[in-house]
C-alpha cells in the first residue's frame, strides 16, 4: 500500500486498468460498502454478494465510469444495488404468492368440478329410482324451470299432483344425497 495516494489518483490509475489501484480501492472501501449493504438487506450473504457485484461492475466499467468522488460514488452505487435487490426480492415473493394462490384456486376449482360431477352422477342415480311420472315432473320443475301450472297442463295432471310429485322427489333426493350436504 502506497501511503498518501488519493482517491482521485486511484480512480485515474483504475481507468488505466491498474490492478493494484483496483485492489487498493477494494481494501479501502469493501468494509464500509459491506456495512451499508448489510444495513439495507439485513443479510450477510446478500451484502457480500452485492459488494462483490459492485466491485465487479466497477472493474468492468472502469473506463466509462465518471467518478468525481470515489467514496460517494461507491456508497450511492451500493445503495442503488441494495434497493434494486430488495425490489426484485419483493417482486419475486409477490410472484410466488400469486402462483401459490393461483394453484390453490385451481385446486379448489378442480375439487368443486369433481364434487359437482360426483353430485350430478348421484342425482342421476337417485332419479332413476324414482317413479317415471315423479322423475318427469321433477325434471320439468327443477331442471327446466317450468312453473307448476305449465307442468300440470303439459302432463294433464292437477297442480296438487304436480306439487306432490315435486315434494316426493325432493324428499327422496334429500335422503339419498345426505353425504353431499354441507353446512358451509
């Protein structure tokens, strides 16, 4: 280490690709930059990586970089890297949360589809067990949304008979489909 070398002289030597000058800058500032990065990120490993990235960038851009005050340039650079790193971590975490929620929703939708399919099959099976007229009345009432009056006229039944068939089919379905009933 050469005593009395100023930051300005080190920057000039760095621009001339002087590896010793780069090493001297590293030795002077790495700990200060590490402390800033650690304060920003809260992680030793992340801080070390950010300081490494900063020095790598400093070497790679040594001839293009405009550095008036080396200490300020390095501190501002490490703060900028730390901020970008934290933003990318937040974005990554939000994206992961989005993926998890999306997967849960897909799973719920799949479960609901499977449950609906199972329920539909169970209803079909129960409907097969009902008397033909009761099944026909129930289908017109619940699946085709026809009013009792129209069903009675169409099937040449009294409205009371239609209501009887609907009530009968609902009781049978309720009894046979208890496993699908949920209080949720």
